[in-house]
């Protein structure tokens, strides 16, 4: 499993309501986590998913940029 981290433009819980069921379906309930404190989304996936996550966020009015872990 690979972990991909995104810095997002989420401002409230309402911003995540639309993406929650999609992320649960694609990645599983326990394979993604959003921190409202730092606006960071972590996704665990066994397949490349960066472009898909960005597209889902964008479709819901949220900007998501991948953070490269060193």
C-alpha cells in the first residue's frame, strides 16, 4: 500500500461531504483520512491514484496538491 498526501483548499466539513462516499467506494473507509486542522488528505492505495484524487476534489470545488514526502 502506498500513501499519498495532499494539501487541500477545504474550508469546512461541507466541502468533504460530496467526496466522502466516493473515497469510501474507491479506497475503503479506513484507507483515507482528512485532517481539518491542517487541511491535509491522506490516501492509502495499492494503485496509482494521484490524478484520480485530484480530479474528484476538483469536481467538488476543492484544490488538492500532492505533497512529496522526503
